[in-house]
């Protein structure tokens, strides 16, 4: 009799364990998408001076990088991770002297790539704003910054993310160039504007 009751008692316990296992899986399960960052994407650096601002744009991006989108069912959050790799020599400041000096400043010959690594960009439910971190790798050194960006267009097949962030050249042990024996002084602070144009893979 005692053995029978012990045997019967196993079944409710097993059912409870199964429900807990599947319930936990449902709560923590995730979905994901992979987005191709296309060649229509744009990254521009605004470099100020005591005379005027120079806008240096990456002109030779072929669109081979990806951004992974993961959504958490439990929290409703959406998280993005990925990177963009650019040629350091591809930046055009629309002034050949400034372009040359900018390439020299960021040591484009020695360090041919600039990498923008997006880490844990988090979008909350019902909002288009995204907060997270970005790691900039420039001239052989990497620095992490907080970043805020926005989804400006979203469909099943395409998405646009725009944002901006400033950093200092001195963060990367770089010195701003000076022209005309110091008459033109380039600012240490650089503003980065990015517009990622993506399509679903």
C-alpha cells in the first residue's frame, strides 16, 4: 500500500517538473534576425576648427557587415549587436589638403581600418529610441562610449538606424593637425553621425 502511494506520487511531481521546464523555456526563449548593413549606409565625421567645420565622409563602404537583432519574449526588449568596418583612407573631407591631413592624423597608412562595434543596443517596447554602447577602434586603440540612436524606418525587409556620438582625438592619443603655421587650428572634438541602411538576410 505504501509502495503504491509512493508510485502514484511520482506522477504529479513529474508533471510539475515538465511544466516548470517548458514554462521556463517559453519565458526565456528568444527570436533573432540578421540584417545586412548595405552600401547605402553613411558615416560622417564633423571636424571643427577656428575657421570652419570640415565634414569627412566614408566614401567606399561596400556593405558586407551585419547587425544581429534579438528580441526577448519575457521583457519585450529588442537588442542589436554588430559592427561596421571602414577603410581609414576612405574618408573624404571634400578638401584635398584636409583629407590628406586627416588621413595622416588617424594614421591611415599604419592602421588601415576603422571599426565601429555596436554592443547591446537596447530598444524598449513601443519606443523607437535605442540606448547602448559603441566601441570605436581607431589608430590601434579602442574606446567605449555610450550611444543613443533611433529607428527611423522599419519593415519586414528593411530598417534604418540613425545616431550620433562625439569623441576626442586625444582619446586615441592623436593630435589634431594645424595648418598655416598654427593659424588654422583643428579641434580635438569630433562628431560622428551614422545612418545604417539595412536589409533582412
